[in-house]
């Protein structure tokens, strides 16, 4: 079952510009209903600039891990080892 909330779709395109040592970076983000959430268009000079992509995931838990109980993955894995 899918979790509640939006499903995000990302599309990144890197294109070399003709007759120039530059790269165009286009990023499009939309939700499961194809509604645009972000459109970014950058031109980077490939000779002088560094292009760094960094992807991070949002922090899910607002409570410490000790308060959440055992992981269901560990519980499932342990169940197979019991004789």
C-alpha cells in the first residue's frame, strides 16, 4: 500500500550548448497529478564552475528511534531464524 501524501517525479536534463563550453541544466518536479511544483533552468560555464547535485531525503521521524520500537525489518528477519 502506498503511503499517504504526494508522489514526486523528478526529471533532470543536462544539455551541452552549441558553440559554447557551457551546460544547460533543466530540472522539473511534478506531483502524481502532473502539477508542476518546481522548474529550474540553469546555465553553467563548464570551464569555470563546478556542477554539484545533492539529493537529501526529508527526516521522517520527529521522535527518537528508541521511542519507535523495534524495526519491522529486523522483526521479519529474526522470525526466519527461530527454529
